[in-house]
C-alpha cells in the first residue's frame, strides 16, 4: 500500500508520484480530490486475506466513496458491497460487484429500490424494522420472487464516538431492538413464501479504534443466532457491520484485519463458526488513500491570529463542520513546519473552519488535506454556488481517469433555469 507520502525533497506524493506532477498531468484546477486506486485494492486484498479459509466476504460500504473507479478497484480485489440506496446498488452492479456479494441497508427503502434489489437477487436486504417486513414480502410477491433478507439488530451498545456516527444505541433510528425480535421472527414467518431469512446483522457505529465495542455488539447477534437455531431455523451468515477507524493523525487504531480475526474467533467460541461472516468497512478502505488539494487564496492577520484562506470549503469536505473532525493540512511542495495557521474555507458559515495547521512562516501556494478519501466528495454540495470539485484517479503512478468539475457556469445555468 502507498497512499499519501513525501519524497526526498519533502514534496507531497500520492501513489509514489509528486502531487503537483499528477495535478499537471490531469489538467485540473483546485479544489480537486486525488485517489490512489492501487492502495485501495491492496487494502481490500489484505482484509479479504484475514478471513483465511473461513466463509464470508468484505462488503465495502459504498457510501464512503461512490466513485465507479473506487468500487471497481474494490470489486477486482475481491470485495463486495454494502449499499443504502437504489443508486448505490446500480453503481455496485455496474462496477462489477456480483449480486451474491451485495447487501442493502437503510431505514426508508422505497418500493422501486426494493424491487431493484429483489429483481437482481442480491445476497440480502437488511430489514431495519418490524414494519418493513410485510413491505418487502409484498414487493417480492408482486415480482413473483423470494427475497433473501436479514434482520438488522440494534444491539443497544454505546461507543466512544461522535453522536452523529453512533448507530447502535437504543435511540438510533437503525435496526430492531432486542425486545422486538420475537415479533420480527413472527412477521418473517407470516411472509415465509416470499421471504428467506438468511442472516442477522448489526452495526454499532464508526471510528472504532479497537475490536472491543465491535465484539460487544457481535455477541448480541450471536445470541439471537443461537436462539433461531434452537428453534430449528437455518441461518447462512452474520453481518457484524463495519466502522473500522483510521488514524487521522496522532491516534493509532488497530488495523481492519484485527477486527475480522476477532470476529471469527468469537463466532468459533459461540459455536457459530460454520456461519459466513460479512463485514462492512468503508472508511478504512479508502480514507487514507485520498486527498483534497486546494489553493491558498490569501492570508489575514487579526491581532495575534494568522488566517489562511483556501478555495476548498465545507461544501467540498463537510466532516470538520459536521463532526468536528480533523484532517491534517500541509503544504504540497514542502514539508509542514511551524508556525501554525488557522485554515478556513470560502463558505459563508462560521463552521467552515479546518483548524490550526503547520504551514510555515511563508504561506504555500497549494495545500493538501489528508485522509479525505472517505465521506469527502460523496458528501459534497454546491452550497454558496460553488461547483463540485474534480476527482483524479491514480493507478500505477499515473492518472488513470479524471472526473472534471462541472464548473460554475453549469451551476449558474441550472439555477437561472429553476
């Protein structure tokens, strides 16, 4: 794996190539995202290898980065897909992910999305509520098919993370709480001719640094799996979700394979080692291998505070404004150094602030925002009339594909025509 680095002269690199060279080769302005496809594929293969001979697969959380080039890299490296919309399902299928390696989550799936999933025969539709069960059964009957489903269990587990990315507590909108599982099992039974219950799933949240909370939620799923088996109900898999964290700088985390190995150990301990294991990593497969490149527009001095104003804002990378997340910001053509500058974007919101970063005594012309491969472009907007950024995909140290910014003129034309 490669991703972001620096050469002997201190210049920022991606995939072993200087970023300023890649930008010139791609012919893009700023802001622009750059991704190392080789590193994404390597990370996927490493995680798949952690399964050893055990059954199961890696279902990449497509929401982390929906680019076709990214999803294809994951699929070609052996990964499947976890999708949360019909659009994501179409991208996964179009990028070469086989239906048998796709699971669909989401609390408000529309009928057309259910029809698409059932029609393609995906591995499982993850049922998020008791009320959703008859809806899926009705769509399956209308199509004359049997829908393979799993029940997503809300494990009522709190994690040490931002409230917006904690999904496994009992106030979250996701999943079926334990006390409602008997009702869910009965509802599945009533739809038996249209539904095939193949699995149980869960997802406790994001940015997990160790497998401990992951295993805590997994035990809830294991308990339900043993209960079903005691009733004579067959199961094919358990999906324990994703949420594997990454090091955004100064906070080491255990690598994704450690989560898979821990989960396999728990299944064996619980007498469930014959069940296939599905995991849903997103961030850990793409975040470290993508960066956002931005130009410095100007500086501002206010008392003792130094401001660095860049052309990338919260519309391009919303995580700092939404979650209080921190992305390291560094010069492109030299190594970071003191003093620190308060880096802010152009959006007319006080939350468009990326924090203090070591840019040196003289501001650079171009900076790089690191670890931006996940929840970057996929959450971007055109707020304040700012067009979506370009995306540059790198493979073999060369530009493999460029998705260009639509530009401000396209935005103006659309808004004037609205």
